[in-house]
């Protein structure tokens, strides 16, 4: 019988799913992903998580509940560091324990520790440790990983669809950058489909993935102080790059209530924009009580403001 591995469609699913999926499938497992986020998943997640947790972590709990009874294993890696010299939010490090202590009757949880700060050299060992749940053949495990990694690299390359330029190589429409952690950006239930809402108003939307890591790292270095939080570095580097290139007509930052990193980064991004440019900026902070009507009104007002700049004077501040 084929072994089933469950992957919750939340948090870093939006970064690493193409890698994990191919790896497990190459080892003969069937990968089961939870449904797209919906009201039931959110409500169940909220009920099973401590109040202090941020909404993306609560939603993750809901996704675990959605698949836990359909699989033989749950894959919940303990992610501490995914880039050399940098860390990610501590919630990712404690995620396996949060889940184990909040949700009963779980299948076996596979929770390898990924810490590139300490043990990138040990990556092979970790891969073999995970692969041994499915086969004892180390060569097969490593070859599955090679295939998965190459699939992941081409996925990342394809996401990089090209930076908008002032020469207008993409379209003559106005261009807006929507920034957020990937799980806030691509979970359309969570963000009330904000990207689509902006596009429907005739605006091209770009996300931080269009800016290559080489550039975001480079621009983030211009910031004084050591940025050792991987996702903060990406967002700050992207904002500084966009301000410098002057080829975007608006920036929207989606943050979540209760996120320590966003509470600092969103305001830093806003300060850079307001100080260094006149690009219109909108901060959207989401939580479980956010209403769609409020988002619609704010999107409409923001897009109108961008369009009015064509008709009226353009020499106005990023506040409008
Ligand atoms: S970075 Fe923020 S939103 Fe993401 S898991 Fe950590 S606290 Fe939650």
C-alpha cells in the first residue's frame, strides 16, 4: 500500500512545496496537501491554537486538522535557518511542538531540523534521516533529493518573471508591488484575494519574487545594521530596490496582527518609502476579524490615487 505523507498548505508550503513534493514522490510516497484555506480551516485553527499566536500559525493548525486523519505521516520540518548567517522567525522552530501539544491523535510527525546556520554540511544526513521513513537505500534517497532540488530551482527561476522597467517591456499599465511573507501573499482566502482585486482595476501586480536574491541582498546591505532575519532582509531589500529603480507606481505591504517581524519591517519599509520617494504606499494589517468590505474600499481608494496622479500633479508625497 502506498504510504501517504501530509503537507499542510500553510506557512512555508508557499516557498518549499515543489521541493518537498518531488522528494517524497520520488521515494514512492503519495503527497496529500490540505484544502485551500477556508472558513472552517481558519475557525478550527483559531480554536486549537494559543491566543498569542499570529494568524498564519493559527491557520497552519487548521490545515493540520484538515489532513491529519487522511495520512500516515505529517511533514512539519523544524526550520531555524534557511540561509547562511541568517535566521527565520522562531515560530518556525517551535512549530512541531506547538502542533504536537495542541492537536490530539496525530499520525507520526516527521520533523527534521533545518539549520543552515549550524549544519548545512549535515544536509545530506538530514535528507537520509527523512528518506529512511520510506526506504533504506541511501543512494535512492540522495538521488530523490537531487531531482527535487533541481525541480525547486527551476520553479524559482520561473517565478522570477522579470523586473518591470521604465521602458515598459511588460505593459503600459500602472504597476504595483504587493509585498508580504509568501504565506500572506499567496493564501488568497487569508488576504481576501487582494492581488486579484488590484489587477481587476487595470493594474499590473508584482511580488518580491521578481527581484533576484542577489539584488535584494545587495540593497538590504545599504541598510545600516545587520539584517539577519531572512524574510525581513528580502522585504527591505525589495523595497529599497524598487525605490531606487523608480519603476513602480505604488507599494502595498500586507502584514498580520501579532507578527513581531512585520511590526518592525512594515514600518521600516513605510519610512524608507516616505523619506526617499513619493511612491504611494498602503499598509494592510490582517487578522481573523478583517472584513472584505474594508479591504475593497482601501484598494479602490489606493488605485484611484495612483490613477489620479496622471491627471493631476505628480509631485506629491507617498501619503497621497
Ligand atoms: S514571521 Fe510573523 S507571521 Fe510569520 S510566523 Fe513569524 S510571527 Fe507569524
